[in-house]
C-alpha cells in the first residue's frame, strides 16, 4: 500500500490530500476539526527546520559568493524586483477593488475593534539587529537571524583561510538541514489533509457567503498578479514558459496555500527552485529567506489596497485620488515590513487605514475570515519569491541550464 502511495507523483498526493480534507470537513465538521493535530504536527516539523536552515543556508550562500561585487549586484537586483512587484500588486489591488462592488449584500454585525500596535520605522530598524543572536535563533526571529547570518557570512569571507574550517562546518550543516528537509516534506500530504479539514470544519463554507464578494476580489487580484505579472516576468525576463514554471512550483504553492506561512513554505520552495528549475542552492538560500522577510505582494500589496476600499465602502467614506496614492505607497511599504508568518497582514492593514483616515473598527469585519484570505495571500508571496529566484538567478548565471532543460523535457 505504501509503495503504491509513494509511486504517485508528489503533487498529486498533495492535491488528493487537499481535496480529501475539504470533503471530510463538508461531510462532518466535527471530524474535520478533529484532524487539526495532523496539521499541527506538520507545522511543528516545518518550524523545527526554519531557524537552523535559514542560518546555515544564508551563511553558506554568502561564503560561496566570494565576490562582493557579485553579491551586491544580486542583492540590488533581488530587492529591486521585490519592490517593483509590490508596487504592481498594490495597483492591481486598487484596480480590482475599485471596479468591483465589494460591499456585502447582507448586514454585518459590528464586532469589537481590532487595534494592534504598529512599530515605527525606527523601531523596525532596531528590531533587525539581534541583542542576543542565540535568543533570536531560539525564538525563531527570522529577520534577526537573516541579519546575523549575513554578517557571519561576510565576516568569514573577510577573514579568509583562518575561518575556512568554520565555513566548511556551516556548509556541512546546510547539507544536513537540506536532508532533514527532504524527510519532513514527505509529511506534506498528511499536513495538508489535516489543515484543510480543520479550516473548512471550523469556518464552514456557508460562513463565507456574506463576505463572498470581498473574498472573491482578493482571490481574483492575487490570481491576476500571479498569472499576468509573475507569468510575464518568467516569460520575458526569465525566458521560461509560464506553464512550465507553475507546474514546477506547484507543490510549494500548495504548501504555502495550506500553511499560510512564507517561512513554513521555505523548504518546499527551496526544493522546487533548485531541483526543478535549476537555481543554485547558494542563490536560492539567499533569495528565498530574504523574500519570505520582505516580499509580501499578497499580504502587504493586494490585501491592504482592497481591504481599505472595502472598509471605505462599508462606512460610505469617499476616497480621493490622493487617498489612492497613499494606499499604494503605504501598501508597498507594508509589503516590505510584513513578517512571513500567519495573520500578521492584519497588523500592517492598520498602517494603510491610518494613512487614509479610515476607521480601524472596520478591521473587525474581515478578521473572522482572515485565515481564508491568508491562504491565497501566502500563495502569492511564495510564488513571487520563486519567480524572483528564477529570473534574477538566470540573469546572473545562477541557474543550471541542464537542470532547466531537463525539467522542460519532462513537462513537454
């Protein structure tokens, strides 16, 4: 039986688990909610990997890129493309939200206001530097881990031969983490089944009906961004068929959709871009953690734009062209500041609402269905990270063309 199961392509196993989880929850919501421990097991196993994997991978990536000029060029291109897609995402969100009437057809009972503290720009910068790097590793503070790992990698390159033993040790550690990652990813179908059964069993399909237009607008904008924007970059800047790209990263997309965590999707995304698209492990280990930290087109670009328009319509507050400009600006900045963990897009939404003077109480209307929206937001974020890995990687010779050609041949 197990031999037959593992003979099925991985993406088909994941998709079957996804559908089965939904079906089980629709048939019996209590059974669906009882499947939550399976999802928790998968999430815990993924979280176990994140801190050591990011640290070892980033240090190994930077020490492999001995040329500071090459490292600087890769960094500029990567962050530049992240910011460009964030602006486009905000514009798409505004366009979809403005063209569609997303006010709910049914009256929504106003709940308690969801007010969360938003750190200042100075505090964000201060929070990037770990006071205790070991505490950052233990607590899973990914942004601080990224900063510390980058400093360690740069220092190893500057020290040279005396630090060669440390470089080899950390590179060995990265390979060990890659091996553990491959083992943990075999739990993906089990985790996807548990998570989907729990989500549908907890919320129910009927609970989405009053906010169906709002949810539909988010999903439409995200899918437009993925297909049109990412697909265009893959085709015209990466020189790869969008269909082949999306097929290669499908497994990672499913993991992102079900876990709602950019960081939790890192192992699956790393496997997809390195094994199926030929991106070097060094660059993938650099771009994917960085993208999970600052590239949030779904959470910080599309979502705040549409949510702001939704809340403005809900309270009958007209928006002027300056308001739209502020929404684009703050949504783009939010896409850089949003952490890649479930639910934090709600925090950054307050930035956009404050900027245009909209009532924070409006967040209460969308908080109940945030998990459902978070699925497609994370899918968008992770797909963008993988797109940048391919496009920038290929422009800088960080893609194994033989692996890419082999993937093309398999997909034909």
